[in-house]
C-alpha cells in the first residue's frame, strides 16, 4: 500500500535529525513541501536549513514537489478555530491534488516534532477523510525546539512534582492569570511576556534560532533580561534572515533550573 511518512526533522541542525528520520527520508519517493514564498519574509533562510538537512542525509538525488500554500486569514479573525479549519481543508485539497498527480510514497518534513504546534498530522487525516486516496501513514518523532531549549540551558522543564504548561504567546496572559507558574511559550513573535503584570515575579530562559549558527540564549529575571533578549532577537534575525524563539517562564519563588 502507498505510504505517507510524517517525519520530524528537528529544529534546524542536521545533527539533530534522528537515525529513524534519516531512514524514513531515504525510503520515500518524494517530499511534499508547502510553498510559503508569498507568506512572510525570512522563509528563505528556513528553506536553506531544510535543504542542508536533505543534502546531509540523502546521499543521492531527491525530489521535492512544492504545493502552493492556500491563503490564510491572519488578521485575528473573530472565529480563529474556524479560520484554521478552513485553511486545513484548503491545504488538504492541495495535497490531495499533488498526490493524485504524482503516485509514490510521500514524505512530509516537519520542523521540530510533529506533535507540537504543527498541523501536518491533522491535514493528512483530512486528505484520507476526503476519500479519493488510499494510503497508510506513520509519524517519526523529531527533536522539538522545546527540548533543545531545555538542553542548551541545562534545564529540567518541570519543577519537582509540579506541572508544565505549554502554550502560545496568544494564550500566555490567560495562562499566567490562571495561576500557572511554569510555562513554556512558543509562537510568540510579539514577545508577549513583556506585558505580564509583574515581570519581576518571573524568571525566563529564552532561546532563538536554536540549532542554527546564529543561535542566541538568555536567562534571568524577566524584568532584567528583557532588553538583552530584544537585542539578541534582532541580532539573530539580522544574521539568519529569520527568527524563531521559545522560552520557559517560571515564577521567581520556584525558579530553580
Ligand atoms: C509552528 S511551531 C512548530 C514547533 C515545532 N513542531 C517544534 O517541535 O519545535 C513554531 C514555533 O516553534 C518554536 N521554534 C521552532 N524552531 C525553533 C528554533 N530553531 N529555535 C527556537 N524556537 C523554535 C518557535 O516558538 C516557533 O514560533
């Protein structure tokens, strides 16, 4: 039966691709890659990182089929969930077209780990649900940017016997207000931790472009670390042409690494 492989490739460095992922990459006939060139500046640098991973781990020729990414309503739509679901369906239709046109086993190269803030699994399930294609699919885990953040700062992400909240910049104010005191934040281009009511009550461990040559790290009490983080963020962006960052926030009373 035709196979689809959803392959986590880690957060950007070829050394952080697992042996299982390398095997799966070498077993597929082609990779389906969304073309985000119309999306936002900085995609080129990410594409280059992905190409470098392919160069390192695929000894022969490899084939990439690009699929135009459907337009997405990014203007903070009133019904966010609905807007995302519409976009998933449009992407599923685009993948279906590409897979109907090009038989063979397909690989999706997913940044970091496919289980965290990535929709490839959901979209592949939608392709199946549309009923026009038959295939089996599996998921190969990858090193997440969160794991690399923890390793670089030599952190244990949970405090002893307590919980860990993983969330987005958009949700951070609500999670902090709800009393969560150990919070991992992703997808926060606006660095929303700046707007927390009492920045001196938090410790931050921050990392940008982890795994890239322009990786940047910072840690400290939030109110004291913020200026340095903003500077380091701008420098990483200037050096790489893109910036992605993630951070752990922990209330100072319990701020042990
Ligand atoms: C769409 S999510 C994908 C996460 C990915 N699946 C993972 O496991 O890391 C993108 C977010 O992941 C984080 N991220 C991904 N790669 C990163 C990197 N190399 N350095 C720092 N943060 C990264 C950032 O918070 C970014 O906004």
